[in-house]
């Protein structure tokens, strides 16, 4: 007696194989896509959350200056093969949270030829990254100094008053912002400086729609 169920079993097997093949293909494509997206996704995560000390760029403006004061310290570093002298233009500043503040760094090309550098930045302690808002700075813009040239580089920032509401940051009284100059972004990446540095994006002043 012929087995009438054999064609049905064969068709079911073919359908199951097709589903398995589609599933495996989708999984492989997803993993490949995740591999390519992992770096930008991590970068986006750091920018939004302030994870790993990544400084926020712009963001919602604070409703107004609070009474709390924090001390902001300024740190400067230069890649060894970049012939520049790079220093903060002032000592620590006592700033009111929610109030936009201006500071300066000073750079000097100590060589006998034009030299171009690029700066990255970060803040410590890492947990304050999402509360430190950079409005304008010289980071991630190529800076070319002529031989012997000296320049002042401005930085505008504000500290979100919500830093006092977060149990992880409410006791922090000192924030350090660090700038590091490299010859190129490739050099900065090789030194790991891009992993936790925010992008250079122009932002409107606080309170501007």
C-alpha cells in the first residue's frame, strides 16, 4: 500500500529547512550589522548618558543658576611629538551651577615651522559627564599655529543644577576638564582618546530655542 503521507512529510521538511535557513541568514546578517554598528552605538550611548566621563554637548538648558558652587579645574596635555606648549589660561574656577562660564587655554608652537594639532577632551570624575555641558570649545577642530605663534583658545560651559539631585554626584564639589592635543585624530584614536570624548558640535547658548 503506497504511503500517501510521504509527500506531506517531504513538504513539511522542506518548509522547516527553509525556515531554518532564513533564521540562520537573519542571525548572520544581524551579527554583521551589529559588528559595524557597535562603535557608533557605543559612542551614542556615551554621549546621551555621560558614561565613562563623556561630556555632554548642548542639551536642555538649565532653568536657572542655582546656589550650589562647584570648583572646575583645567588640565592640559600634549602628545610628545607635538612641539607645542599647551596650558590652561587660569587656575581653578568656582562656578555656580546652571550659569554659563568662560575659560581659556593657551597654546604656543615652539617649532620653526607651522604645525597643526587637534584636541580631545573629557571630564572627571566620570559620573559627572552627563551634567557638564560644553557650549563652545576648540576641540576636534584642526588648529594650525605658525612658527612661534601663541594663541588663546576659549571654552564656554555650564554645569547642570541636577548634579545636586543625583545621589551619585550630589557630594562632588570638584570637576576636572582635561584637553589633550594630538597631531591628528588618528593619533588620538591610537592613544584611546576618542573612546570617551564627546564630538565637537556647535550648540546654541543656554535659553536659546
